[in-house]
């Protein structure tokens, strides 16, 4: 009877250790997964911001082109704004058509 109690106690202790190890492993895997997803999300956010900036530069350049005859001063300002956005530090690479 004493032997049975010790065996049951030993099994219970091994089970608790296995459950604890499994829980730690799961938390570790989830933490790594969350970190990877955060990095991927940040990259996607930066790409979206860059695309929006490129669209803005292209839109400014297009507006400048359409206004050049009617309002040269405004067209010049729009061209300058597009140029400044295109040449600022960062990954923005707008189209290379003349403004």
C-alpha cells in the first residue's frame, strides 16, 4: 500500500512537471510567434506608408502638369512640393517623370 502511494505520488509529480514544461514551451512559442507577427506587421505598415507617399508625389506632379498653363505659380509650388517629397530621406521612390 505504501509502495502504491509512492508510485502514484511519483507519477503525479512527473505529470505536473510535464504539464509545466508544456506550458512554458507553449508560452515561448506564442511569444516568438507574436514577435514575428509584429515584425511582419511593421514591415507591411512601412510599405503602405511608402506607397501612400509615392501616390501623393505622383498626384502633386500630375496636378502641377494640369495647372501649368492656367496658374504657373501654383503649378510651380506643386512641383516643388512633389520634388521635396521625392528627395526627402527615406524609401519614397516616386515616378521619375518630370514635374
